[in-house]
């Protein structure tokens, strides 16, 4: 839960957003959610790398150098033990209609909110439902965090209504994609599996760390695969990852439950070692 928040626009403290803005009008932009520990943005390079890929996909002018500079400036002024920083880049203002301006000037909006949770400790195992909404298939936008999050908004409303912690999200073919705000991992016969995200979904920074660093550190490789609900039901352990929780075990999805979370716990210890 956040307690206090502050906002900067293009490096200047603000409480207003100039209009028109294509991010507000059309969701024309990308964003990153970055956990901060004692004023340090965690894994900032991975976030900025994904932000850059999003800018390229949407053909928004490169502003990574400015984003990095503003991120560092805001971080140095933040003294909370734990905070969440959202860095959003919109294409900026423009003419009426969908067509982007040829001389777009991106806007960088940064908000920082204090967190009262001890993010260095693994959260208790989560309960989940299956989201009623399914993610649209759009390979061109797969992987990036664009500003249009209506699917996630509707799924999150269902999560709240059902009184659970998260929801499993499927694609139009009924394959596993992710949870609403994170990536999904299954343990099956000594192998760690995660859904392929070629057609939809977000390539999470913690997903990448699990694949490239944390799973190998405990002797596991991760296989990206097309997974079904049957694969989920056959899993010996299930957990999800995101930037604010690193990894979190899953205790129950619908009527199915899991009582052991050894792989998730071991991966979280790898994360803790990087906080020291």
C-alpha cells in the first residue's frame, strides 16, 4: 500500500499534465514500474532496455538518455526505504486524430509512491482465479508495456470482486499467458516452465532474471513453451513474478491447491542476495 507520492514531468515537479497528450488520448506510449530500495532503482538497466524496445516498436523518438537522467535525479531525491516508481513515456501532444505527428516530442512522467511493505521478504502464498477476459492476440505489441492496460483493468476488477490476490490470464486460444500483473512459472518433473509470449503478454524484468540468473543459480533451466490449463493442473508447484514482489508462490487457483513452494523460496533467496 502506498502512503505518499510525488510526480515529475520532464524532470520538473508537477501536479498537472499538459493537454492534449497522446498517452491520455490513445494510450500512445510505454511505461515501466520500478521498485526502489533506499533510493536505488532495482535492475534499472533491464527496465530501460525494455522501455527502449517499446519506444522502437511504437516508433516514438528515442528519449532513453533523458529518461535515465530523470530516473537517476528522482531516485537521488527519494529517501523512503521502499518505494515504487512509475516511469511513463507518451508520444506527447499532437494533432487531432490517430496519425502521429512527424515532429513528436515525447513526454516523460515519473511518479514515486512510498511502500509500507517489507519488499525484502517473500509474500505469503497467493490465491487466484481465472480471468474472464482473455488477452487479444497482437504479436506486434507482444512483450512491451504499452500504456493501454484495459484488459488488465477489467481482470483486476474481477480479482477484487472475487476476493483473491491475482488471476490467471489466457489468450484467445485458451493458452496460459500470465497473471494480471506478472509472469507465470510452473514446476513440472524437475523442469521450470513459463508461457511463450509471442502473441501477447509482457516480457517481465523479473521473468528475465528468473530465466537468465536465478533459476540457473539453483540448478534449473527454464523452458518457454505453449502451455495449457492442463499443464497448470499437472504442475507440482506454481508461482509468479513481477517487479514489486520478485517471485510469489501460488497456494490455490480455483479448487486446486499447492502446499510446497521450495523452488519459489530458493529463487527468492537469490533475489535477496542481490539486495545486499
